[in-house]
C-alpha cells in the first residue's frame, strides 16, 4: 500500500506489508476469459467539489436511476446488488446497468438508448451539473475513475467517479452522453485465458448527435441550459481494453493516492514532537512537585506525631493548611448526577474500545477499500458487541460513586446515548427522504439496526452491568467526611468555562490535521486509507487528553476544589466542541450549500459526530484524572 513508499518511521514500515497481506472471503480475484461478460454496476450519483470553485455545493446524493436523470436501464429493469450493512449506511446503492463489457473485446461505438428529456428533467440535470455531481460506476468491483496528474509529484492516479457534465469556455452547461471506457487488464502468469481487471478510467464527453449515435468527433456539445425546453439525448459508449503490468493485488494502489504525503508527514511529526515535549515537560514538573508535596505531607505527619510528645512546631502546623491534602475528606464524595455521569462513562468506554479495535483492524489490512463498506460494518459489529464493556464500566463507576438507582443505570446505559444518536440520525434521514436522496437509509435497514440493537446490544449491555454490579466495590484510598467542605472561590482560569476552553484545545490540536482528511473523505467522497496516521493521532490524542486533564485536576485540588469528576469530564470533552467548531469553519471555507436542507444535514451530522467525540474524550479525561487522584491520595498518610 502507499504507506510502504512514504512512511519514514520504523513502526509503520513494519506494519505496512501486513496491509496487503490479507484478503477476506468475497474479495478473491475474479478471472475472465476473453469474451466473457465483465459486470459494470452503477452506484449512487454523488456531489463532489464543483469544478469552478472546488467547493462542495450539496450533500444530497441520488439513485443512478432517479427518474429525472433518465439514464438507460438494462433489459428487465435494474436490480439491486447485495451489499453489506456498512456499505448501505455509508450511502452505496449499487445496481445493474445496461452496459455490455466483454473481456478484451474493443467496442468503438455502441449506442445505448435514446431518451427524451422533459423541461423539468433538463432543469434538474443542469442544476446537478452546476453543483458538480459525479457518476460512480464499478467494473469488477473497481471504481471507474478519472486519471489525474499530481502537480507536485508528477505521478498519475485515479480519482473515483467522473463528472455528470461540465461547462465550456462560454459558460454553457454541457451534459455528458458519451463514455469512453478504458479498462486495464492483467494476464495472470502470462496466461491469455486468465484475465483480471486492474484499472478503469472513464472519459465522458458531450455530443449532440443529429442522426445515429456514431461517436464522431465533429458533433457540437449537448447544452443543457435551464429553461431551454425538452431535449432529445442519445447515449453511447466505447470500450478499450489495455494490457497492463499491474498485478491484481496492487490494483487499488492508484486509487489510494494521497496528495503529497510528505506534507502530511511533516505536519504529523511536527505536532507529535511538540505534543510529546509538552506532555513530558509538564508531567515531569508535576511529578517533581507531587513528590515534594507528598514528602512534605508525610514529614508533617511525623512532626505532628512528635507534637503529641511535647515538641511544638507551630509554623509547620500552619503550613499544613494548604494544598491538595486538605480536600482528602471530599475528593471521593459522590458527584452531582452520578447516574448521568456513569452512563456517559460507560458509553465513552464502549466508543473508546470500538475506535481502538477499528483502527487496529484497519492497520492490519482487514478494512481494505476493495471490501466495500467493511469499515462501517466492522464499526457496527464492534459497537454492538462492546455493549458489554459499556454496561460493565457504567455499573462499576456507578457503584464506586455509591449510586443507588442501579436499575435505572442498567436500563439507561444502552438506551440513552444510542437513543439520542439514533433519533438524530432518523430525523436527518427524514430530510434526505424529503429530498428523494439515495443517501436516505432504507426503512428495512433501519429495522435491521433496531433489531441488532435490541437483540444483541442491549442484552450484552445488561450482562456487562450485571457483572459490574456483582464485582467488588472499588475501595477509595481515603475516607469521605460526613460534612462537605466549603469550596473557596478559584482564580479565573480554573473556572469551569475557561478551564474547559484551555483543556479541550490540546487534544483537538493532536487530531486537527487528521480531521481535515477525514472530513474531505466524508464530504468529498475521497477514499480514506491513512490508518497509520490515524493510529498515531489516536495515540497522541489519548496521551494529550489524559495529561492536560490530570494537570487541571491537580490545580483544581490545590485550589481546594474537589469537584474534579464532572470538571475533568467536561473539560476533556470540550475537544468535541472544538471538533464541531472546526466543522463549522469547514462549512464556511470549503462548502457552499445552497438550500436549507443541505445546511441542516451538514450541521446535523457534524453535531452527531462531535457529540460522540465529546463522550469519548470526556471519558478519557475522567479516567486519567480518576487514576491520578487515587494515586496521589493513596501515597499520603492520613490520620
Ligand atoms: C483496444 O484498443 C486500444 C486503443 O486503441 C488498443 O491499444 C488495444 O490494443 C485494443 N485492444 C484489443 C484487444 O484489440
């Protein structure tokens, strides 16, 4: 995979060969004899960056056979091709087509069908062309792309999808009705009867045929102007088979091109170095201070014992009235709303483990892009199965907080957060339905998801909760006093909002670069395949999130404020807020959505992702602080 060429670190160089070593069932290569039919499937029509300004103008995708597009249908009507759950959720709608491709048989011009476009259809298609929509075909599972040259490195690569139409110099909108399909094939072991598809490029053109569709070069372009009335369109295509040295195993490499991976690496290494230095410095200062604190406290303890035997050390006794030791009788006091906190922690733990496993699976090459939708599928499976982790964590945390409504805890852990996410998802889906978008998840798929949730996830979560409540209560290192202590006012930067803004910024900084690539893969349908980067970023994010939250907790306790539980959760979770802000910034700079529906969908999905990220990072922050607080209070003697 591409990592092999660009990864300068030893770790990734080691992991990279693994990436191409696995092929799961269903991904076995298909071999064809000359003359055998090679399937060409069509996928949904998706918006990509519009050519005129490189911005995204819509987030609504359409079925290939949406009535307004009027593309030619195969005999007997198009059929759905079976897909995985993840593939459906991520917007694939794959169907059969009318194209007849025969292995190694060149076709110079084949007429497809002739269609009369009514005025409404012409307007609709014209608008979609303006918004930069592109067609997505699959030949033998490989996306038909356009060949693009990288200006920086001079290498060519394939970008999946090709434009529905484009505008000419005069600004007329042209509709592409002729396709030149270039298929690269590879002979397995030089055997001319065992041929495999290893590359597909489509060059669409616009031709206004006056008689037969004969693909001649001298036709004027087909202008689809708004309000220009009905149009007669004849579709045609040519197929060229080109022999290629590319082996089947590496056929995806050209699609996984990264725009200048070097810049990406510089960014990441820069961030990593800064972050690591920062974290190490801060941690070493903190550890030194803590050691001093602990030594002082324990010395004071000794002196106080001596005190009883008559020696007077008044000054030291006064000195004891400061620092985090003072709140030892309150640090493990049950926080407000322990039920909600424990539920969020359970769900956060579930997300944390799911993300970790997904990235590791991806690194090992299980989620190859040739296995369509495998990323989505594996995420759903992992999230479902890991309900047990969620239930267990939630129950144990709740028990440690001396919670009493354990039935509510068990019931709400698998219902609250997934319920919110599902409802939001359902509402957004209604918008897509209203827009007749193919992106709307079909009703049956919704039922399948609800089924999986109730039949597998919830029972597993209950099992986890049961195990969690059965386990021994986590003992606190210090006893909690009967009467809560007064909390003195804190300095500005330790107040809730400023501390959240500061603490949340740093974990966000660790993933900021990667986020950009993830967003362009979500919104611009680029293939995301930089799991090596993602792995490093996830690690960095965890480290930073833990470190800054611990630091904040230390300052908070020193200021005699013992409400560290919610404070650390919210402060670390604030990086989810930054993710949302980043999405809004992206909306302003890279996206130019026309209608209300598009904006609502964009903001809705962004909010959903940011919410999950809030829970994830909040949980990391909470458990880091929890570990820290237990550690420091168990190392001092309290009489
Ligand atoms: C098909 O056409 C292309 C381009 O003209 C040519 O290079 C190739 O050799 C032809 N293939 C066959 C099998 O005739």
